[in-house]
C-alpha cells in the first residue's frame, strides 16, 4: 500500500506519512490535503456549471405551448370566418324575407260584377209624360208578388211617373212605396216577374279603409252608358257631410242636412245616383248619392251605408213613411255680424211635447245631446235623428248664464223636430 508523502514545513524534508517530522520533530500540517480536496470540489462545481442547460433550452418548455395557442387561435378564426360566410349571412337573409311577404295578384272583379249586374236598373223619372231625369237603382229583395228597388229620393222627387229599365232592355212602370228627403232614400216596387236578379247585401260595418269597391249604374246618357262599372277603394268611413238640398220636408225652398256616408274614389257621375256600391265579393255595401265637384277636387264620391238604406226601406214597407223621433222644439242658429253661427237656441216649445215635459223653454241655448256637441241646427237634427222613438236623451242647455241638464223621452213623428 502506497503511503502518502508529506513535506515538513520547518526543514523541507520529504517525510513519509506521519504526524511529526523525523528530522526536526515539527508537527506536520494537513492543509495541502485539504487544499487539494477543495480543488477537487471546485473542479466538481465547475463541471456542474458546465452541465447547466442554455437559455434557449430553458425556453423550449414555454415556446411550444405558445406556438400551440397561436395556431389554435388562427384555426378558430378561420373556422368562424367560414361559418359566418356560409351560414350566418344566409341566416340573416332568410329572417328578413320571412318578416313580411306580400304577394299582389291582379285578377280583376268580373265575377263580382256578374253577381250584381242584372239586379241593377236604370231609373227614369217623368213629369207629364216627359222624361226629365234618370238615375240608377237595384233590386234588393222580393216577396211573393213584388220586387223592391232601392234608389235615391232626389232621383224620383217631383216625378209624376217612374219607370225602370232592366239589363235585358225591358222597361216597366213602378210604384213609389216611400221616399225620404232627409236620408235621400226612395223605395220602388215592381211586379216580381219583371225581376231578373236580386242583389246580395253586404255590410258596410265590416269594411276597412283601402278595401276594393266598385260602383255600377247609368252615368250621363243612360241610353249609352248604362251599367257602367267603375272601380276604386273605400277611402273613408263614417264621414259626416253637410249638404244643401233644393227641397225638404220642412216646407222650405232649401235645407241643409248632415249625412253619415262612405267615401270612395270610384268614379261617381251624374246618373250614378241610387246605384249600387259593392265590395270585391259583389255584395252591395252602399247607395251612391253624391260627389264633391270642383276643379281642385278629384275622386271624392260618397254612398249611403246599406244598413241605413234598408232601415228606411223597411219603414216604407211597413207604413209608407220614414220614422223620426219627435222632441217638440223649433230651433234657430244665432249668428254674429259676420254671419258666423254662435249657438243653437230654442225659438218655440210645443205644448205637452217631450221638450215641454222636460222643462225646456224658449231662449234656452242647446249645448249637447248626450255627448254630442251641438254647433248648428243641421247637427242638432243629425244627432237627434240618431235616436228612436222611446229613447231617453240628456240635453245640456244654457239658461241665464248657467248650464243645466234635462232628460227627455222621445216620441215618434214623421220629420218633426
């Protein structure tokens, strides 16, 4: 076994392994060995430092996940772009199209016209054997031996004889069952065997503004233009129109009345009066009776609602006269210096009449009938005639500067206020 040699720090002699120098007896030091050992440890430490990985190798464990995330994000963006292009854009278009799809098909109204055509007649008014006016009308019903024809009062007023012409050109003399200047309704009767067809009755209350409407009648020269059809729409409902008439049931030369009518832009001309205004099903919904004529007005025709006309016609059949409620007052319009109406006042109260029993007096100003505001005598009659005999109404009056409300129960009297 080889022994380690040591060098004596005192004499410098080389000494075999021992704790003391045999030459000088000095104690030998163990530092060289320790130094050598520390050197060895240092070498080991150096070796460990050399074996540490570089910065690039350290970052490898972070680079690959980052690259993976970036690639995943790019793929997701590409997938979304494809989804939007081929699905989302088409989905938006599909939704927009299904919100409101309107199809307009123009098929005409010939079938509707055929339903009513043969029920329409030309009405001829004669005075002392001479034809002086023509208009239109239509057969609205029949009974066991008669056919009943509706037309306007102003078409046959003052006539001494009335005839009608059917669509087969056959002419027949008719009887005036009843007529009413206020509603402008007249009812004629003819032998049932003369009737070719009866009109189908519709409802003006079921109409909507914008619905198709057509008029059929004999405008202008009835020998040339009879059974002319004009088409339009319902332009308005429940129009209150005030008109002046040349004759009235009040014995005056001229009278202003108010009427509730349908408005249409179907062409209405002289001679169309009394003719049928129909819906797209060929059902009669009104009787054409007037138009507004002016160089600045176009397409404003009016018709009496069929319900109003039939109500009056049934009154004519039952008693020959139109029934209106009776209040028992004479009224007048108070006007200022400019001719403007400033109120409706009672001029006279009939004794023992509904007005008398309600306590109305001469000089009372009439403000309202129920909730209807009274602005002039025309509207006073119009609103009063909305009620029937037996109805109780509230009348708001002004007397001596204060308002008062009274109740009156209406009676029946033909065309008496």
